[in-house]
C-alpha cells in the first residue's frame, strides 16, 4: 500500500482521539436516488413490441376466461361432482367458475403490472410538498404531469394494449350478470297460485281430518290445509307457505264487509294465515274484537271487516278464500285465492 492510499488524519481528528471521542456518521443522511438504468424496452423497440404483445395476450386470455366462465355456468349441472387432485371430490360447476373467474381477474392484474414495469416510464422524480390548497400554477402542473404520464404510458399510441384492456374490463362484469341467474329458479306465476281449487276439502292441521261446519265454534281459531297435501311431501313447506288457512266463526251480523259475508258459510270465514308484511305465520287471535296479530312485527288485521290492516307495517289485507259445504257436509274451497297471498313482490300489481 502506498502512502497515497493512507488517509491523512486532520489535526482535529488527532485532538478528538486524544480526548477519546469517535466520529459517527449520520444514520439518517439522505442517500439520494440511484442512477437511472434504462430498461431493454427503452432502448430496443423490438423488446417493447414483445412486451406490448405479452400484455395484449394477458388481456385476451382474460376475455377468453370470462367466456369460459359463462360457458361453464351453462354446461356444468349443479349436482355434478368430479375428482380433482389435490382437492378431492368437488363440484364441477364451482371449480370451473372459480378457476375461470380467478384467471380472468389475474390476467388483467398481471397485464397491468407487466405494462407498468416494462413500457411505462420508470424514472423516479422528487416533488416538493405543497400546501393543501393548490395554487393555480400547481393545478396547471398536475394537469401537465397527467398529460405527460398519459403520453409516457403509450395509452394513446399503443392501440393494441388499449383495445384489449377495454375488452377485458368490459367482459369481466358479465360474470356478475350471469351469477344473477343463480338467485334461484324463475317464479313464473307460481306466487299467484296455491293448491286450493274448487272442491278441495279443508283439512284440520291438528287432526288431519276434514272439517265440518259444526267443528268450528264462535270465538275459536282453526288452522287448515288443502286436501291431498301431506307433511311427508317433498314440497310440503313450499306449498303450505302459500296455502295455510285461518278458520274462524263470526256471527253473521258482526261481519262488516259484504264480500266477506258472501264468501263465508254460516259465519265461517277462511283467510290466508300468511302475513302480508314479510310472510310470517299469523297465530294470535282476539275473540272479542276478531283481530289477529302477527307476532313478528305486530301487524294487526280485522277479520270481521275483510281482514283489513288496522295497525302495523303490513301493506294490504289478508286474502280470503271462498268456501262452502259439499254433499258430504264437509267444508270445501270454491276456488283458489283471487289475489296472491303473502308479501307484495315486484311484479304484483
């Protein structure tokens, strides 16, 4: 080592050593920005074109994955189970939907990242802090920076990337639209009809026996279901949710609504048991006033006046079922409800 390589100590350093002091570097010194190193895409247009094609390929794969998502929803049945290693036995539909949607979203993200890392400007710039309220010249600078960034990104110049990005972003939301179909089967007109029909006997839900007029006394509350419906039926819960009845007997002179009186039999009236607010079963009956109360949200109906709403959030009266007596002396329906039972729905009106 030459004498030139040996650092010379200043007199002040000798003095510091003499007093036992050690010079310490500032640990928070600003290291500054490293020198900018151009990427291969910055100096080779062919490399830039390759990156452009790569980004466009990722966006195109995203579009194809979205199409595959929609096709999977149509092709695979809901109950099809397949074995896929290492997941085991899984639903073919769920696996296909998750795989294709994940691929569509991943390719958009990967394409955007590759675009930013290889084609957009990568120079770091220092921008001094400014007050919260921007001055006019700052606003002008922001707009200029935005225009410069748009120019450097090549968004307007590289039309292949731009168009495939628009295509990928436009098609991904279609996955959500298709999922709306999975809310359930279309109701068609099922909400407008029940199992009640002309000639169907009223069956006591407690005894499973047909009801006679003498079985219903004044002040009593009886629940009934249509003849032919059994608790063991696969569709029992679906059907009883629309067809459940409340049977009460009121003195004919106490019935205020003319149609209610005409649709009754010797003061026996049949109303839907399903509340018209949110569909709770009504079960509380006040004998003196002939009011029934829904236990969920306290909607109250007057059974002596067409079951109209007298309190609570229910929007309309309980539908009434027209009843009579058959040749054997049993209570029977004379048709279905003339209006949908239960809560209002969007196509009702």
